[in-house]
C-alpha cells in the first residue's frame, strides 16, 4: 500500500500549471523594453512583472498593468502618452519610446535607464507614497545565522537546461548533499535564473539514494525519483528565502538526509522556444546542531468535483484523531511553526483550524481572501501545540461562477486542490520513512489515507463499507468467483449483459460499491500488482460506464414517449381552445421534455467525470 498511498498523498501543491487571468511573460514583449524594466526598489535588479505589483509577476496589477489590459495588451498611442503611475513621466518616456513610434518586434529608441511605468518613483517620496498606496518593495533576505563560524554554503542549481515549448514542465535533478556527521540546514535562498518561466521550486529529501543519475536534469512529471519528504520550497509571491528559527534545522548527513531532489516547475503557456533556466537554491548548513529537527506536513482533500456556474462551493477534510493519537510523539506532540493554505484559481477563501475532543481550539490559517498568486504564510509567534488525538480541519471555498465546465481535482490551475501545509518540530526522520506517515495524512473524500494504514485499526467503516477489507483482499476474494463466472467469458474486458446484471445486483447490496468507497477501490485496485484486483477494477469501471450509458438511453426513450403523449389528439383541434393556447401547451410540454433530458445528461455526465477524475489522480502533484 505504501508506494501508491505516498504517491497519492504527497500531492504537493504549492503551485501548478497555466495561470488564468494572471501574468504571462509574453505580455512583456507587447511593450518597449518590457524585459528590461529596472526595479523601482533596486536599480541593479530588473522587474519582470512590469504590469504587476509583485516583482516576478502575478497577483494584483499596478496602474500600468491595468491600463495595458484596458488597451487589449497592445502598445497604443494613448497608452504611450499616458502617465499611469502619476510620477510626471509618460509611459513612453519611462519605457524608452518617448516619441511613441515603437512597434512590437522593433527596437526602442532607448534601451538604458528604463524606469517602471506602473510604480511611482522615487518610491520613498511623499508624493509617491500616496500614489503607490499599499505597494511595498520586496522583502530582502536577512539571516544572521548564515554568517556564523563553521556554516557551509552549497549551491543547488539545475544544470542550464532548455525549457520545452509546452505549457507545463516539471524538471528535476538529484544531488548528494551531505555524507558527513549530522548537520542542520538552517537556511534556503532561491536563485531565480529565468523569472519569465519559473513558477516554483521544491527540495525533496530522500530516505535512500534516488533511483536516477545524480547531477543530471531529467523531466520528472509529477514524481521526484522516489523522494517524498518535503524540506523547503519557493513559489511565486513567497518571501525571498527561508531563515529557520534558531532552535530548529532540517536534518542532513549520516543521521539525516544525504540526498535530495530539486524540482522546478516551468510555466510556458505561450510555448516559447529558446528559453533556458538554471534556477535553484543556495543552502546553508551548520555543524552546530540545534535542539530540534524540523519537518513539513500536509493535510487536505484529494477528491474534488465542482459544478459550473456556482457562486460558492464548499469542500472540507478533517484529519482522523486516530492518526495523531498513534503517530505523534506521546510526550507533547508537535509544535507548529507556520502554516499556509493552497488552492488554485477558483479558490476564494478558506480556513484551517485545530480541533480537540470535538471542540475547536483555534484557527490556524484564517484565509478570508485567497489569491493564488500571493500565497500567505502564517507564522506563529509562539509554537502551537498539536497533540495526540487532535484533528486538523481544512476548509476550502470556490467560485465557478465564470466557467461553464465542471472543475475537478488536478495538477493544472484550471483544476483545483485543497491542501494545508505546516512546518513543525520535533521531526522524527525514522517515522517519516514508514507508512503511515503523519506528515502525509490527506483525505480522499471521507477516507483518511493514514487510517487505512494503521495496524491498530481493524475496521474502518466509511458509508457502511469497511475499507480495510480491500487492503486485506477480503473484498476481492468475495467477488472473485462472481467475476470469473459472470464477466470473464469469451469476450474479456467488456461489460456484457450478464456482467452488467451482476454489477447492478451487487451495487444495490454492497456499500463498498457506492460513493467514496467505490472511487477509492477503483483508485487502489487499478494500480495494484494483483491481477484479481485489476480485473475487479476493470469490470467495475466498464460496467459503471455501460450502466450510465444505458440509463441515458432509457431516459431519452422516456422523454420521447413523454413528448408523444403531450401531442394534442385530433379532437383537441375541434375544441374551444384557441390555436395560440394549443401551441403554448405543446411548446411547454416539449420544453419540459428537453429540460428533463438535459438535467439527466448533466447528472450522469458529472457522475462519470467525478469517478474518472478521482481514480486517475496519481503521482506527486503540485
């Protein structure tokens, strides 16, 4: 169970793929010197997100970004001659096109001293302070601990690699980091080589040597070379580095992680060619050990299905108290240091809370307004106790009001997620190598992944189904004979009439073949190494599809019959009803039939899509 569950549970979700309504790097090519705008905070740095308040792009637009959008993302005479930021210089003057003659693809008349057209400069002046409103210069990384004696620095950079001309790429590289006596990583500073394409980076710790060549980039999809322990990360809009508290450190060396995998997510929706990247981290290690090892854990919901055109949709997941009761240290549990909530573009708000004995203790992450491009990390002045038997509840709210399609769980930002992350101490690396691992206790509907792995839990009843019977093989054995006799005949792997009759009968009597349990069964058995389990999943899938298709045809036939019955009989034409009234009755009946058909189609389609989307969630997703 462990490899599958880990691959499904990690689902790391700091960021994902294409970003609807956010910054695309190609927009910088729509204005003169768009890729050479100086930072208003530091003349030695560039501001790639020229139309945004964030240096790297994404999040709220600045006044120039709003004006550019209003012009259809085109460099027009009106936009050129406008002073978007109100600092007394036109946009054309600031961007090196004072005569407003530049055309896309051409060379501006000036390429030096290109100032920011969307942020009033000088930033610290009284005039600009009013015009810039809530804008603040990016936080500078400050960590005195990295200058202490004995601290060593290591550059964890991706070998310079060409970015594929496709929307989403995950590129990884594995490294041997430390084979010394135990040492603590005390800081990680992102090094952004190509801000036009980089969306996030993650460092995974490996409990054993990765199963790939070291120091060589490879396209990794959602996996990270069998390395599952999150150590550190950087994402668009996050702080410029992570300086650990002086009482914690990430364990490395012979008593910690010796290998890591660096994972980069490239976002290239315009499929631009000739882009390269060599981003990564600067890591700092101290031989002076701190009191506690630190780790990162994740909770949340791995099964989502959001109907279109809904103003607000609520989804939730609560970690099972049995998990923390058994897996947390009994002498005080964990201390939470910070937390953050992750959703995608449909997320609007959320809340993560701590519960004890059925009562809410406190809010951990009160996210009243969620912005995908501006993640907020809630740092706790005093570490928060997370005790054995406690539960963490993750609530997510979405709006699909502007989309006509259903939204499901998935890696793309056009899909959705619902996860919370916490840094904590003391981290137990030994327990992090075993399953179940409290660091990765996500939920699949009502099913808590970690509870499925607890040996102390003999029965795990969800919607009347004992999920444990699947892991023990009892459920498969129970129906193996039926599958062999009713489904496995001359035409294998199709749902025959005989097999469909069996499916409908067992679905009506077996709780495990309905709701969250059936989706979990399909998810588990589809990737099982046992042929009987695969056969069960295959026939359940095939017959569920045929059952829904047959029901759709039956519904259509009923609607056709209803329409026939609603047609006025010949004698009605001689009645006292007027022609208009008769026409109204017929039209109303016909429309009612069409609406009923549409409703049935939508319900059945959503049932099918929800099942398919749920069971195809695999790999390490972000």
